[in-house]
């Protein structure tokens, strides 16, 4: 990761034995370095750079290695295992599917697909009427881009423009990277789509209030229209990542509601990339609900399949049926196994009341994080997020300049203490435990994070 290299060599650390954490060896565990070095030889380096922990087992909110060390998981494998690792109802549903000897059927119909799609559309609720299933999040955002542009064609748009938000992230395939704004990461494409436009993100340190958010949007759009773009003739949709991933930064509500009004008055579609925000993660079914708007399309994935490769797009019927028969499909989409995983996930979200529980647990999380910020006002600039997705943003003492190194030391120390957090390589640490985590484990994890910050702060001074 940028700015810091995690050591793979075992280091003697204090031993820990609590209800939810066990550290009984050197960390990284002896043998970790050899496994990671072997991976270096056979796997693209693009997959590497995470904290040096080799997972052996994961259950509920806990991660284990082969030595029997146990971590509280504040990553949900990057917000995938919303219903907990190795959820028993999920496992039972998959065993049943395997016992039925039906694993794959391409686009041929199967009943698990029917049952899942009916449940998915019911869970999403109006205005969503149909869904299209895929395997990965980047496929889903690509499909949403295609649908927006196909709809623009039906509206007689002069150009098929899409407006996106700077620093949002939509995936690693070509269309998804075009909609993302990281210039360096899309240099490989060789050109920029002139009909994909970007406007600045309304960070909380730039926006004083809701009125300022609307003015900020107007200023961003003016730069586009000043270049000759006509919103009614040249724009077929807006694509918003529900919150900015690296820092769990949500938009001001007025900003999004203004975009919805612009869409409605100019015949454009409103789409959300809900990869990290969906399936109860923010204390709502989907994150867009925090803005009190009604999207035409949402692209979903991650927590949708609890570790199984399933993603999708949900939308209004007349949009979802724009592609001709056979014109939008995917080899592994909607296969019986992932359909069973998706259905089990929704059933567990409802059975465990994870939407309301996540909202309640989120209050505990943010109360604890606010306490940490109050203890380190010269280190922490913002606590951001909703529900059980949060980010701690760090600054250099004595200034408001982002500190991209301190969070790396904290992430590593937390690992040594039996807590796994999301290391972003930026000025943030992200937190997103499985939604099934108990209150005591959540509070223990927050305490371990505070201890880590305390120690690194003391050592750095």
C-alpha cells in the first residue's frame, strides 16, 4: 500500500485472551511470510498489499488462522459477509442445492433463480420491478451504464452522456473505470469517453449547509454546460456511488435531491452504485434511502451473496426490458448455487431483523468512535458513515493536512491486538463488521482500536 510496507516477519507482541480475541503467537503468525512469498511467485501483485494475515477459518464475526489466533473482523471481507461468516442457513441452502445436483444451467430456467428473483424484487420494493443478475460488481455497473444509454436512445438524445462524481469508484472494467474519475487507473484505456462527465464531490469540509450543497452542484454542472453540453439533449443519466468508498463519505441530502430533480426535468435516469451500501449495511435496505429519492436503477453486489459471486441491476420494468432477448446475459449469472446464496442472505436479513439491528448497533459504533475522536482531536479530523459502515479520517497534528502514514501503523497495531480493520492506504481506516456482530464484540473492537491509536500516538511523539 502507498506510503507503508507491512512487515511479514513474525514479531513478538503482547499475548491476548478475551472472549472475542486470541493472540497466542508472534504476529504475523510464523509461516505467514512463507505463504505470502509463495503467492508472490504465482499471483499477480495487483492482488497483494493487505495486512499480512493468512485466513484459515471465519465464523460469525471472527477470523482464525492455523495457529488458533482469533480476530474480531471489522472488514466483513470488505463488506461482503453482512449475515456473518459461514452463516449456517446459507451453508444449509448451498448443501441442499449441491445434493439436488443442480449447480449451473447458463440461461436455461431453474426454480432457484425464480424464487430468488421474486424475493429480491420484493425486498427492494417500488419502484424496482425487475432484476438482471451477474457475477461481479463491475459487471453490474457496466450493465447500468448500458441501460442508461439504451434508455437515452429511446428518448432521442443527441448524445448519450452520463454524469458521474469525482473520486467515486465503480469497478475495474472499461466502462466502470470511465465512470470512475481516477485518471491514472484508466490510463490503460488509451482514451477518455467524451460523453462521460464528472462533477466534484461535496465533501463535508467544503459544504457548510444544505443550501451550499445545491450551489456546489450548480457550479459543477455549469462547467459541463459551459462546454456545450445540453442537459436535456445530451445527458441520459447520473451515476452516483451511494457514498464515497475510501472514507464512507455520504452526500448532503440536498445535493442528491437536486440531482433527482434535474434527472426528472431533463429525461435522464438516476442510478446508484450500491455495492458497499446495500443489503442492510447502512441501517436501510439500500443506502440511497438516506437521501429520500427514488432511483431508476441500482447496481448491487458484495453483501448480496455473502461471499458467493453474485451481483445485479434492479430497475423499472420498461428500462430493464430495453435489451432484446439474449442481448444482455452472463455465463455464470443466476446459476442455481448463487441464487440459493442470494435467497438465504435475504432470508437471514429478515429473520435476524438486520436492518433495524444495524441501525441500533450503528449508534453504539459511532458513540464509541466519537469518544475516540474526543480523545485525539489533533489526530482525527472526521468520523464518517452510517449504520455499520464507518471511517476514521486522520490528520497530521497541528494542521488539517491528511495523514496517510499514521493509519497504516494503527491498522498494523490493531492486527497485533486481534482486530482486523480495512487499511485503505489513504488518510482513513474503514470499519464494517458483519451485521450479526454482538454488542460486546463491537465494543471490544472499538476499545482495541482506541488502544492501538493511543499506543501509536505515544510512540510517534
